């Protein structure tokens, strides 16, 4: 998992959000900096704005629906990073660092 983050961080995926959320997510810390409920609401506004502007919404809509699914699954008041739990449930695995990791 650390290798994946290293690859993304050294490429175009490097961002302040990656720095802010990658460690807490992989250490299973879902205390909200921004709740999934708020992120779902905000992305929904963004989808509406795109529609009103006549722009494509497929990416934003996919994010919105994934966030909404995570909220329905009981993660609404957790950090928006709890969206990873949707992918874990669908994939039958858990994204977690080894206990001995220093990341």
C-alpha cells in the first residue's frame, strides 16, 4: 500500500489532499475533518452546478453516488475518507498498513 501512495505522490496525483488524508485513511482513523455527509452534500451541489452549466457530470456524479452509498452503509458521520469502506466491502478486502509500518 505504501508503494501505491509513493507512485501516486510522485506522479500527477500528488496533492495536499493526498498528504492530508492518506496516512489517516490507511491507519483506519476515520475521525471527521470533513464528514462524509458534508462531502456528499457539497459534491451534489457541484453536480447541480455542472448540469446548470451544461457540462458533463459523469465523474462528479460517480463520486456523488459513491459517497451517498458510503453514507447509506452507515459512514455518514465519519471522515469523507470512510468512502474507502465501500471499495473494501465490494472487493472483500481491507486497505490497511501492516502494524510495523512507519508510514
